[in-house]
């Protein structure tokens, strides 16, 4: 290999290089001259005359690129404006009572994007996909001691599943799932086994809880891990203590209390955030949530109805209980976005530059 590099070095004669290399150089020179193309009388064209190594400049690579173009850049999907759901369901809508709790859903975090509302205001959006979410099992008080639903999402090859799990999928009449999780529900919000939950389970404009695992950040200091302010400037007497933690305890106790906010390993940690449903799209089962969500792209997040103080923001929204039940005679819109605010967000009050008493 060294002989070939010396033979291809510009500005060095081939015979002189082969003589310096000895027998290895002479054999490499013989091979190089054997594969060298014959001289042409016309003008020199092609990669051999340019003086550069163009091993990848071939027509076959270009043709392969054209063949794989559809895989690298998928075609823009044709999303209809409306749809008629003809698939029947044995579920009936119920009137919620005190203590009614709907099931939560699992979704894949796709990524972030920007969307604009009718007023032209820009919103930071995180896109999640509810991929093939089915009910696998019902947990009842008589058999299990509590009420919950076991849901499965995504796809995973049957060769990578355990036998008890495969029996669970066969009994439910669904395909092999990637992730299985349980969610506590009330008795009036129990769903039948094999039912598919879509993004219509949520209503555009409602507030919900989104929980997941944060990204792994490694070993970090107190300023990044806990948001400490840090020390002051060198001009104010702070010497080499700009990002220090400061005091770690009291002199009398002479110890560092358990749970003290200090430097250490940051993430992955369980995190739950409030998010508002900005838009839903039933054609691809996409849900657009306002704000950032924990986790990386492709991670699994759990979306549930808001509880506590945040649930008061959903008092004006009628949520479907136990889930969305379609009417076969109704034409539903595919993309539903939350209603815009009544007041223009850019209509700032006009305030005079100088007040009357100035």
C-alpha cells in the first residue's frame, strides 16, 4: 500500500520511486503500467486526466441514488379534509360523574416544529404519534383488585416477543406491540379488549399532562442542574467562584443534609409537564402539543387528562367519555385545531409617552 501511495504522489517520477522502493516498488510499477489505459490521440478527458482521485464519481452511484430517492424523501401524504368512520363500535358515550377517570395514551415523540394560528401568532409545537394503540387487557376489582387498562403501542417483531406476551396479543386479536403499559381508569370508562384508541380521544384546546424521561446530560454543575445563579464578577471581589455551589450547610450541624442540591449526574429523570393540545390529525394519528416535552426523538411519552388545578382550564370543554365514539352517518374533519383567542394578541393598549402629571 505504501508503494502505491508513493507511485501516485504528484511531482515524483514513477521509475525513480520504484527504484527507491526496491522489489515491492518494481512490482507495483508493473501492475500500475499493466492497468494503465493506452494513450489517445484526442484531447484528454475523464477522471484519470484531472489529476484527482475520483473513485466515487461513477454513473452507477448516480443511478442508485435515483432508485433510492423515494426512500430518502418520502412523498408528501395526501391528507383528506374530511372522513367518514364506518367501523362500528360497541362502546356508548356515558355521562361523566364525580371521580370518572379516562384512560391515558402512549405516543412516540416525533420532533418539534412551529405553527401559526389565525391571528398570526407563532407557537412552539411538539409532534407526537399515537401508533397502533390497542387495549390488550382489562384489570378488574374482582380478579385483580384494581381497575386499569393494559395498552400496547407500536410494532415489534414476533420473533422478539416472549410466549406469554404473544398469547396476550393473540387473545386480544392485535399484532405484536413494541411497548405495553397500564393506566388506572374508573369503572364507567372501561374499554373493551381489542379497541383501538386514536388521537380523537383528546379535544383540540384541552390541557393535559405529558410524562416521560428526560435526556441524559451526564455529570453537570449546580448552575445547569438546578439553575443556581452562580457567583459575581471579578470586579466585585469574587475570585474563581463564578459557578461554585456556595455554602453547603451550617456550622453547627457540621454535615451535608440528605437531598442537598449539588453537582452530580443529570438525567434521565422522570418529568411531567403541562401541555395544551394545539391540533390533532386523525389521518396519521398525530397530536400537536404546545411547548417542549421530555425525552429525545423516538422516545415514548404518556399523555393523560389534566388533574388538579390544571383541570380547571378544561371546564368549558366536553371531553368524550370513555373515549371518542364515531357516528357512521357523520362526516368528521381530519385536522382539528384549537379555536383562536377572541382578542388580538398583537393589539397592545395605546399608552402615551408622557403621563399627564409628568
